[in-house]
């Protein structure tokens, strides 16, 4: 099963993507996570991406497309994968389609997790990420056992630069301008599924599973 997760930053698509990847035993491919890992390791790609990410802007398509196309060609992706945070622009979607066509493949579902902007801003200011292993939490919806400390590795939890309120606002503007057009793009292809992302995490998950197993 090849799935794309769509939705505004902070709509909860990353959390849902991880849960789906666990349920269906397929890789969760998050471009945001890949960029953050590169930043942490000080790679050339990481240094380039950071400049855009810290401003709430998108990393240029040419730095993003090849990365994903190479990743989905790997052996562990042969039975499917979940793309989280990619594509984010029409050119990225076209690049993915071209690559899939060459492989004789196609996307099965594009799942749009719908959440209004006002909920997003509230949610994102509560997000915390582990500075060491990258695990994510929310101070209200998914709190760590001990405040400010990662359950998984014990390192300190931080508010990511790109989750700061002014950056969130910028990311929402970018989302509406550049990513939202993908909803029509996938609707026209007949693979779009829209779910209400304001519900509780488990309810959202169940509604996605219902669509995928219909
Ligand atoms: P995310 O963790 O998916 O919210 O991504 C964090 C940041 O990484 C975004 O605000 C962008 O700056 C960058 N990013 C992630 N995925 C993409 C993409 N497909 N295209 C361009 N930039 C991206």
C-alpha cells in the first residue's frame, strides 16, 4: 500500500503516519525527519535545508525530489510506504508521479487530515521534540511521563524553531499557497480520502483505517 499523508503542518499527519506504518509494517518516510537528521549530522544537505526550515519556508524542490525518489526505490519499500510531508508542491507531486510511472507503480491513497488553522496554532505551540532522538510529544495531547524529558532516551525536550508561533504562521501561509492545491490534484486522480483531524488521535486513526480497508 502506497500512501501519501496530506494536511497542514501540525494536523497530526506525522503521528498518524507512524501509527499506520506500525499497523501495516511499511516504512514511514518523513522528509522533515530526513532533513532534521541531516541537520543534526551537519551534512551539506542539512546545512542547506536548515536555512529554509528555520524561516518556515519550503526546502527547494530540487533538494527534495531526488531524496524521496531514491528512498522509495529501496528494497524495504517494495510492499508500500507512507510518505509524510512529501509531496508539498505540485512540481514535487509531478516528479513523484514520473518516478512511479517509470517503476510501473502508482499511489493508492492520498489521505488529507483536515484541521482548521486556529486549532493548528494552538496545537503546535504545545509540541515538543527530543533534542537527541527526535521523538515528538505534546504537552496536552501526548505528554511525556516526566515533563521536559524524553520517555525514549531521557534527553531534554525542546520547542523546535519551526514550531515557534511566528514560524507556524508562516508555515500555514506556505501550506495554503503551495501544498493545498495538492488536494485537488489527488482528487482528480481519484485517490483522495479526507478525514476530520480535529477528533481524538485514535478516532482519526480509525477513520483512516476504515478508508484504507474499505
Ligand atoms: P515537517 O516535519 O514535515 O513539518 O517539515 C519541517 C520542515 O521541513 C518544513 O517546514 C520544510 O521547511 C521542510 N520540508 C519537509 N518536507 C518538505 C518538502 N516535501 N518540501 C519542501 N520542504 C520540506
